[in-house]
C-alpha cells in the first residue's frame, strides 16, 4: 500500500516535471526547489506584511477602512503589497503541500530523516492559523465567517471555559482588545514561532538550500506582481455582526476545512485534523524502514582532513580532538543516528584510493554495505559485451532507471548507494589500469538526488572544481555524466553511448592528457 502510494506520487511528479523541464534548466524548476521556494514565499509575506502593518488599524472600527485605503487610494504600493501578501501566502500552502508529497514519494522521510519530517508538521500547524488569523484582520464578511467558525472550533476544545463564539454575537460585545489579540498572534506571535520552527526543521540538514536560484525568484516575483495588478486582492463587504453572513468567497487554500465544521461538527473536524497529523507524524515508523549500517571511521587511516565532514549532506560527521595520540589535530566521528548511509563521505576521503597495494584497502571512512575494497573488486571483475571496440563501465545509483536500462542492454553496471560515493581515484583506476575504456556515471537529475548533493559533488570532482578531484592525467572526455532518473528512449541511449565511444576513441587516438 505504502509503496503504491509512493510510486503514484513519483509518477505524478514526473508528469508535472515534464513541461517544467522544457522551461527550466535542471535543478531550477519550482518542483526541485519546493523547500527553498516556501522560504521565499515566507519572505514575501514578511516584507509585504510590514508595509501593511504600517497602515493597519488594530481596532474593530478601523481595520476594514485602513485596508480599503491601501487597496483603493494607495493601490500602486499598498494595494500591490496586500495582493503580494495574499498570493504569496496561498502559494506557500501549495509549495509546502507539494514539498511533503515529494519527500514522502521519494522516500526521504524515514530512518535518520525522521527529524526533518516530524519537525515539519508543527510548521503546518503554524501556517494555517497564520493565514486564518490574517483573514480575521480584514474584518469583512469573510472575516466574520472565519471568526465565528474558528470560535466554534475552539469552543469544541474542552480546555476553554465559556464560549468564544459569544464574542461575535454583536458589535458591542466584540472588543478591540480581542481584535488586538488576533493582530498580535498574526503579526508577532505566530511568525516568531514559525521562524524558530523553520530553524529547527533545518537543524539536522547540512547546507540546506534556503534560497531558490535567482532566475526562479525573480520569475516568481514578477508573476505575482502581474497577478497583483490584474487581480488585486480585495475585501468583501464590511462585517456586520447583527446579520448572518451572506454569500462569501472562501479562500480554499486556507479555509477548505471550514465548510466541514457546519456540515459535520467541530468535534469531527478536530478528530480528522488530529488523526491526519498523527498519521503523518508517525509515518516514518509505519512501517519502520530498514536502517542501513552507518559509515564507519578507521582511525588508523584518518588524517583529520575534514573533507568527509564538509561533504556529508546530513551533518553526520563530527570532527573531534584526536583521541589516539597521532600527530593530527582532529579525527572524524560518525553520529550513527544522523547517518543515512549514502557513502558521500567515502567519495570525499582522500585515503579511499584503489591504487593502494601495500596495505589493505581500508579508507579513513567506509560504508559497510559496499566497502571501498568491494567497489575495487567490482571494477576488476566487470564483464563487458565483447562486440564493442571500447568497453564502457557504468556507475549508477541504486534505483536509477538509466542504469537498469544500460544493464538490460548488456552494459557493465556497478551500483553504488549514491553517485557521491565514488572517489575520483576509482575512475582514474578503472581507466588507467585498463579495466574500462570509458565511464558512464548515471544519477538522478539535479535536485532529485536522494541524498541531496551526490550528483553535484561528483560532477564537480570530475570537472576538477571540488576536492578530491580527478587527476589531470585522465581525460574527462572519457567520462559521460547522465543525470536523469527517467528512462531514456533506446535511440537516445544508443546516441549517448556512441558519442562516448567516439569521444573515447578520439582520446585514445590522440593520447591522454598529461
Ligand atoms: C514552512 C514550511 C516548510 C519549509 C519552509 C520547509 C523547508 C525545507 C527546506 C529548505 C529543506 C531543505 C531542502 C534541501 O536543502 O535539500 C527541507 C527539507 C525537508 N523537509 Fe521541509 N519545509 C517545510 C515544511 C515541511 C513539512 C510540513 C514536512 C513534512 C511533514 C517537511 C519535510 C521535510 C523533510 C523530510 C526534509 C528533508 C529532506 C532530506 O532529508 O533530503 N517539510 N524543508
Ligand atoms: S554515509 Fe552519508 S550521511 Fe553517513 S556519514 Fe557518510 S556522508 Fe554522512
Ligand atoms: S575525509 Fe577521510 S581522512 Fe579526511 S577526516 Fe574524513 S575520514 Fe578522515
């Protein structure tokens, strides 16, 4: 059931991604940037909210008029700010829901990732009340409806004494103090908790991507500005507590559960909301994923260079003072609870060299499930089709479809936990020792890497912009990087291989770079 849900989710994302990949470069599409886009929308909401606050009257009598002034008299700035505030809040809901769906579908929420998953849920419980209290402040018919329905919901919680809904029986009962309390929650209380919540959410992630690419930010902002000018956010009729709310336009992003309060009952709506929250919070343990063995450090071979700690995408490596008396100042220590067993640290470790013959191949850090020594053996024993002049060895992340395609086409394929697990010295070894003539590296497309940075780090190592990098003696035209997770049409695949073989042949004819 779970894998069916995930499969369906992945298929859905691939369908959505297809048109996006025509417009955006890899890794720059909104679907690759859902977390950072959510933060960007929070920024728009914050900046536009500050402008609204300057002109807003936190009183029952003045609130509606102050927003009318901004919308109609100061439309060129205040009106635009109001629309940006509303549309960015709506967009935030969309990106956050897609973000949850994506992390779930691509199975990035279990085992060591449970912390980011569980700390994400309170963010949802802050964003919705933020939006809902925002609608109160407008004090129009929608605000009246929202306030009464929210009060009915609150009244269903047994801890509240007295009826909150009674506040909305007439204008004379509704006090400015109550209204100011809502303004405080919306403008100060909840935003402070949200900032803290986002910090906690990202606490365990190393180098979290918190800003989308500039082009995506400016494109999104431009689209919102156009929307703000074409469909400016407006109030509905002024709230009148002495009469029942007339027909109102609901904001379905924030208020979709409100009609259920009337249709069912507040109690049932709470049961549904708490039930869904509980299910989502428990999801990492339903069922518990099989935890892979974490990376292990071998102090005999660790020289404390910190590269593993710098490259680990989950901050799972602590550099601590040396404990074994060796002359190095630090040593790497894996925090097993944070390790997701991606092996990216092995790819970063300069001691993971397959050329070692005098001692056993035990690097400073290794992955028990596929050790550096086993990887070398796999390179040595790779079997090729013998109907080709050049032998192409493919390294592929577990679960990547392109690798599976190449394997079923008879190519030699070695699976690794993540593309980032392969130290560049292994590519050098395979090519310079004649175990392969050319190499294909195939990993998920930018932004889709299961371990966040595997494909990026490897590309940079091969292009010699990141340490440890591929030695200059290896011509990197012998290495093709196919960063995509979808099947490739057979003709396209054979074109890729032909191109690589032609490139390999030309390098062989003209000699390797020195
Ligand atoms: C305001 C709401 C949220 C914001 C701004 C936000 C933002 C982010 C960001 C920026 C990242 C890091 C992405 C990266 O660098 O690869 C992230 C990761 C993550 N988020 Fe959220 N998030 C939000 C809500 C949620 C919710 C509601 C959930 C789930 C219930 C969630 C689950 C996760 C998980 C599991 C990761 C870790 C992914 C991994 O380990 O590769 N997030 N989030
Ligand atoms: S295996 Fe991955 S998560 Fe674990 S320590 Fe190494 S780089 Fe970090
Ligand atoms: S990269 Fe290797 S040598 Fe450097 S600190 Fe990490 S384990 Fe030690």
